[in-house]
């Protein structure tokens, strides 16, 4: 667009140069709007991923709480240790996925 504008100016075609300049400005604004939209889409995507991870973590925590409750009622240390090991492995899996 800048080349066309310069050529129009050299040829004395001020109206053509103005049209090319306006086109260049419009295209630049469209490019900026596309970048803004891409940024907003990335933000929404990130929020959705976080929500899904938190939902998975909440589900895992609910299972751990049920398991710990059962372990505490029976006071079986082995069951409690197994439940905690399961929770730690799930939490590590979640941590690895977030990185």
C-alpha cells in the first residue's frame, strides 16, 4: 500500500494517494483488531482449561475425602496410606499436565 501511495504522489494523483493511505490505515486497524481478538480467545481458552482442571481436582478431592473418611472410621492405617498415595499421584499428574 505504501508503494502505491508513493507512486500516486509522484504522479500527482493526490486523491489516489489519499485512497491508498486510507486503505493502509484500515488494513492496519484490522490487523490490530485481529490481534486483540486472538488475545481474548486465548484468555477464554485459558480460563476454560483452568476450570476443567479445577473440576477434575475437585472430583479427585471428593474421592480422597470419602476414602479418608472410610479409613478414619475403621482406623486402618494401611487404607489411609493407600488413599493418600492415590491422592498424591493424582495431584502430581495434574501438576504435570498444567506445565
